[in-house]
C-alpha cells in the first residue's frame, strides 16, 4: 500500500515550549514560489512561521517512488519534502491560513518507557525540545490522498506514533488501526497489547502446562501477558504490589498472584515451584530480575521487555547480579532475550488485528486506569500527563494508564 499520512490527534504537545513571539504576517501564498526542479544541495529556506500562520500540507507519497520527510517548526507541520515526486525538490509552501478542525475527543496512553524517552535515552542524538508520547485513540480529521482509500474523516482509529501527547498527531496510515469507537480501552493495545502478543508468540514458546512468571502483572502490558499465557493453557504466576491488584489478577485468570509487599517473591517461588518456571515475562529489572533468573527451570527462558525500576535513575538502569548470570544460565541451559517492539514491526499489524478481534469478542480484558482514584482525580488534558506518570511510578495503577483529552478542556499548558 502506498505510504500515506493521516491526521488524528495532536497539535500542541508536551515537547513544545511557550509559543514563539509574534512575527510579521507571512506574504500572500501567491508570492511564495516553488523552487523548481533541482538536484543536490539545499533549497533556500522559507521565512519563519508561527503556529498561527502555518498549516499542514499533506501529500501522498509512494515509498517506492520517493522518500519523504515530515518537518516541523516547533510542533507545527509546515513543510514536506518530496524529491522527484512532482518535479520540485520541495512541495509548495503555503503562507495563508487555512481552517483546522477543532480537536475531537481522544485518549492517549502512558507507558513506563515515556520517562526514558523523555530523558533522551532512546536516541541521545535528538535535541530538546522534542515530542513525546507513543500511542492514542481518536478521530481522523484529515487524510492524505492514498489514505483516503482506507480511512474516512470522522473514523475512530487507534495509533502508534511518536509525539502522541498532543491534540493533533500526524500518523502514517500503516500505523493506524480502525476501531469501533473512541474509547480508552483501545489505547491499551497499540503498545502494551502488541508488546505482550508479539514477544510471547515470537520468543515465549508457550504451550499447555508450562509455568509462566509475569512481573508487574497488573500493569499495562502485564495484564495481557497473563491473559495470553492463560489462553495458551499455561499456569501463570504474577507479581504485583497490593492485595487489590492480586484480586484483579485473579479476575483475569492468574493462578498465583504474589503481592511482593507482603510476601517475598523468591521464597514463594522456591517453596511452591521448586523445579522452577519455564518462562519469565520480565519488565521490572534490578532485584526482581535476579529473583526471576534464579527461578528459571532447566531450559527455561526469560524475556526482558523493560526494566522499570531503573528508569528513574541517572543512568536509566538498575543494578543486577550480572557477574553470576553466565554461570546461572549455563547450569540451567537457560536463556535471556530482550524484546524491543520497534524490531518486530513486521508482526505489528497481525498482532493488532488479533487483539482487536479478541477485544470485540469479549475474550480480552483491557483494564484502564484513568486516575479516578488518584489524589488529583481523573487524568484530563495534556497537563495531567505528568500526574499520570507519577501515578505509575508510585505503583498505584491497575492496568493501563490513560489520559482523557475531551474537546471541551481548556489546556493549561
């Protein structure tokens, strides 16, 4: 399918500093000319624009015919380069203001890795300010040409895209999945759901009767690891931080929840599972990682999908007993493997389709936490993303943390 873009949620976002000072109005569109055909070098830059004088101009580009880049001034998409697409090295720059649709209802998801991304650890070459957030659900407000064959304005979509903490977001068509409606449960799937689905399918080796340990089992991705392992007829053990979360885990089929604030995980595993566990789905790191390695059975495997206990440290890491790791793995013929979603994007669409079918059929619980029980109340508006992240790192969430972006909210950002 030709690579296209569509506009869903996101215009101002958390990577955008205060609006720039007002500049003189741009010249009329008729005075801004395309640069003409050219090869090599950089065409002259356009006059500066504020977010009030710039509008998105979206073209459809076949990836086989021409590469393309979306560029931003602050958070405002104002230029699209598409060499050899129309005979111009730069698409026409429009200086006149065009109407932009009002923001519509939407939701964005909060992930433990947001703090790592915001700290610049994913790509140290990226300089501030940059856009943050990974996923959301909202309505399409504008479309590229080829995207129009697959989507419609007003259609509800779940999407995965950098810079999703925003009221408008430009999303490649291949990164959006049609959903029945704009509701928060769908935000659980683009990152958390697909991470669990793909990692367990590709690396987990699930089969009937295997013992599976899921750490942070009541969190955004842990809840799906528990349910998918149970659907494979495995025996599932899940760690969590409260009796309330233990009750939630039991409700979704977890055979043995362990509240690590009242029970020592290592002791419980040694006493109740003396032969070890066949698979660990690990997202905590640090001491929990060490306990999980010790709990592996012969030929067991541990899949690392994160290490949340280290994300708030200066290095983003939590210490582990790495010196003993080779010997431990050797004695057990066991293995440890990492999983990073970006490396498995070829499996992404199949995973989303499967998860959406399960969700529609009532075969999957998509637990969301909108902050209704938090000290500051429901997470509403982009300014509450900060509270939502704190809520997660205090261990207070059950399920996926989601921020509500209703159209009526006047953002304080």
